[in-house]
């Protein structure tokens, strides 16, 4: 069964009605605040401007991005409401939730500081320096 790392829903969006249904299905959904949305929108715009994200050319998303405009919030901005903003909002919240709730990758263990040459069976701890 598919188990996403996170689901984020804009509290003020029409999707907010899914909260109870998701809870009944034992699916945790994070309802975002205006501050969360401002962080998400700013983060997505920064990542796009820095070339750290791309998409595979989905027409609806391309049109949504092309027609997007910003609406100022006290803590940043969000995407202005329009008839085409839904795909951009979905991607924005998905990227934010992935960054906010996915555990960081485990760092690769460091390379041991032991010389791997054949030591003839002698312990490194008993060798004279």
C-alpha cells in the first residue's frame, strides 16, 4: 500500500474538506497555516530561481506557473488565487512537506583511519611507534 511521507493541505483551500476523511482512513495530513504557505511559496520560488528543481513538462503545471502571480502576506507571499493556480499550489505544498517531514538521508559512515596493509598478524595497538 502506498504510504506517503507527508500530506500537506492548505487550510483555506477547497481540499481542506478532506481532513476528516483522511483521518478516518488513518492518514495523517498537515493543515498548513499562512506562515507555512509563505515559507513554502518562498522556498519553491528560491529553488526555481536557483535551478534546483524542474518538472517533466506537464501542460497544466506549465500553464499554472506561467500565469502565477504573488499575493503579499505579513510573513512573505503566496500564489494569488486564480482559475489556474491549483497545480502550482499542489507542487508548492508537496515540495514543502517533503522538505519539512522527510527524515534526512543518513550520512555515509566515515572511512576508517586504519591502515589496511597486511600487518603480519601483529596488533596495531602493540606496535612500537
